[in-house]
C-alpha cells in the first residue's frame, strides 16, 4: 500500500492537535514587519505577539511565500517515510506559495501532486485535514484528490473586519472610499470567490454586521442538520465566543468548532474580526 504524505502551508490555520494527529507537514509563510521578518510557525512569533505588533504598526506588515528551498526541505523530510505527497495550498491568486512548491517538485522529480485550493484560512484547512484523514485510512491518491475536489465546492467562508483600517492600509480598499465607508460606519461582509477575497454584502455598524453574518450563512445552506461550522476570530475572543453561541442557538448545526485567524489573513482583516467557515456533509 502506497503511503501518502499531506503537506500544506501555514495559511490554513489548522489547530495544532489535528496537525499532530494526522502528521500534516506545514511549510510556513513569513510575516515581514518593517524592522524584522518572522516565520509564521507559531513559535518565531506567537499569535498574541503578532496582533500586539500589528496594532502598533505604522506600516502594514507584508507576507511572503516559502522559498523553493523550504519546500525541498519539507518534501525531502516527509519522503523518508512516505512514497508520495499531496501538497495543498493557498490560492495562487493570493500568494506565490504554489510557484515555490512547483519549483521544488521539479527539482526533486518525485511523486508530488500540487493542488491549488483556491482558498485560504480554514476552508483550506478543512480540505487538508480531510485529505490527511483519508490518507491515514489508506485511501489512494486518486480517491483523496477526487474527494477534496468535490469538498472544495461545498465550503464557504464569510468574514467581517472590526475596522477598515487594515484593509485601507493594505490597499484592498482605496483610502478615500475607505474613509467614507468608515464615516458611514459601513462594515463589509467578505468572502472568497474564484480564488480571491471579494465583497459579499455591506452592512451598517458592527452589531448589524454580526447579525447579517449569521443570516447570510443561513441563506446559503439547505440542511442545518448536515452543517459543519468553524467560528474563528482575529484577537477577538469575546466576539468569537458570542458568534459561536449565536450559531448554536439560531442554526443548530451538526457540529460547530472554535478556531483562530492566523497572521497571513490577520494582516488584512486586522484585530477584532470574526469569520464563519461552513459546509454541509
């Protein structure tokens, strides 16, 4: 039986216990503040430290993809105990991570399948965990790839920033347009569409945004009894916990989990944001 390793990058925000349970190999991206670059591995800079630095930043930090050498090292390591690799990554439209992976694959000449998830954050993380679960059950590479291709089309994400400051700083919203939106207290609900972050709906004020976040999810699902939901926050535990209780009370899904928004997405969303990732089994 062929042994298949699952590799991904740090943008999937996968909880550490699942990384360890399924032996998922993480190739971290980098977070670059003006004065220093940090590896997004939860050790070089913790999530708490990242958001503290982000709040004080005068210039928005930037993220950068792993190098081809980072991937060569990761692939070489997992191939010691495995015959092939499925490497699932952040959307090609959001990062050059896949390009680095492809260079490493070409250099090694091994059995490596690279997958553009067209996603980021927990939608990517869910795909990776499911792939790793199937690999642990001895499923073939073809079976795993077919499953995650189908699952990818079922996963949705909606998220709201607490402030537009970081989207404006990052150029995702024009400064003049962002200033007007801030004055009007507009809170956009964002999603990921065709591999890119896209507007889903505009709301007014934070409390309305939180309500509309749940209502929007409800409008997108067919059978709540089959619904799996992940509630995540960017340094906003209270808001995330509140959202968790709302989802339980108003939707009553099959399962709901609590997670976090890591540095790569957090750079643009900023502290205080909340996200819902969901799909129907």
